[in-house]
């Protein structure tokens, strides 16, 4: 017997504006909404894909390690419920797996962009993970994580 697993996709446009380097060159647009200085996503489903696309300020690109995770205001390794893949210089995908029984957790992360030989990091966007299953195990065929093939 198969069970349908609910998944959501979030599209985030990271807008890097070189003319604002002296202040804050980053703004965001989530799923085509209005442009904002920061964002929060509350993920209440077992699987979520977060696609970040850099709207290029000419010559800007995501760094080879584009995400730095933050928990309790300190940098941490990539949490086990996330997988980050850099598709190309302008696109990142974050796969998020929410398993049964986990407590609500809030993870921040900084986005790193290279521009004219210097690295710039964004303010702290946030993902809030909430157990979506009310204690029912998430069937991942024994896997703790999923891998998703993407273009290099």
C-alpha cells in the first residue's frame, strides 16, 4: 500500500543590487510576491523544495558554498533535515525533510554571493520546521535522507 507524501515547492528570488553595497544589497521575492528585506518560510509538510534564484547584478554569482546555516545565533553544519545543492552560479536548491516526532525548530541561514572578487552575505532568512505528521512515520523506504539529481 502506498501513501501519498505531501510536498511543497517555494521559489525565492534573491535580488542582489550592487549599487546598495554600502547599505544592504539583498532583497527577496518569495513565490512572485512583493519584494522584501527578509523572509521566513514555515514548512508544515513532510517534504519541501526551496529554490533560490539569484537575479544577477551583473557579475554576481552564488559562491561555491552558498549557504551558512545558523541555529541559536551561531553557525552550524548543515542540519540533517536539509540538503543543499548549487545547481549553477545563479541557482540553489534546498531539500527539506520533516520527519515525524521532531519538535518545531527554527533555522536561519546566510546566503553568500561573490561580486567583483568579494563575498557578500545576506541578512538571515529563516525556515521553521514543524512536525507535519502528528506522529505517523514518514515512509522513506528506510532512508534518512533523499537525494535529488540536479544539473551541475
